[in-house]
C-alpha cells in the first residue's frame, strides 16, 4: 500500500500531472498496472479509447485503476482529431500527426551512458536539419 501511496503522491503533483496531460492531449492513452505478477495495460474505458485531457484526468485514472496497481502512463505516437470511438483509431484520416521517437532503455546506474546515446541521436538529427521539434523525455530508466 505504501508503493500505491507514493505513486499517487508523485502523479498527483501539479507539475507531473500537467506534463502528462499536455503530452497526452488528443493521444490514445494506456495505463499500466500489475495483477498477479502480470503486466496489464488498460487502453479503453467503457468501450471508449482512454484519454487524458487535463491533470485531473491523471489522478482520476490512478484512482479508477487502483485495484490494478496502476503505476505508469503511455500515450500513442499519433495525435488524433477524434478519440470518441475505437473505430476512429483505425482511420488514417483521423491522424493529425505522428511523433517519431527513439527509445533508449537502460538502468539508473548507467544514466550517463543513456544520456550519451541520446546526445548522439540529437546530434545526428541536428546535422540533418531537425532541431526545433527535438526533445528528450526521461521515462523510468531511459530516454524516449
């Protein structure tokens, strides 16, 4: 129960919930939890794609899925015009844009190596003229 309290305290912070909401807006969201040592991803609520529109939605998701020990949020690379039904997710014309990403996994002990790998990618993108839309996100034990 202590871990759940720490997770709720972390995601309940205004800055954390706000960052998640800002990135997740108009994206299809998943909440990760664990049931009997099995990872579980919740992607829909009442047959509707799960979405986060504001910081309050982050806290509400944690409370809704507390029995699943919800602990992580994921957002799709696609930004959609509409997330009001599952069928809309399969319509290419419903995608406004896509955020390509590089996922760099590692461990906390190797954070400098992970940062070095991220900087190699950033330098490469800058050499190719991509700089204004590049950002790094620390996600657990690596960068995305």
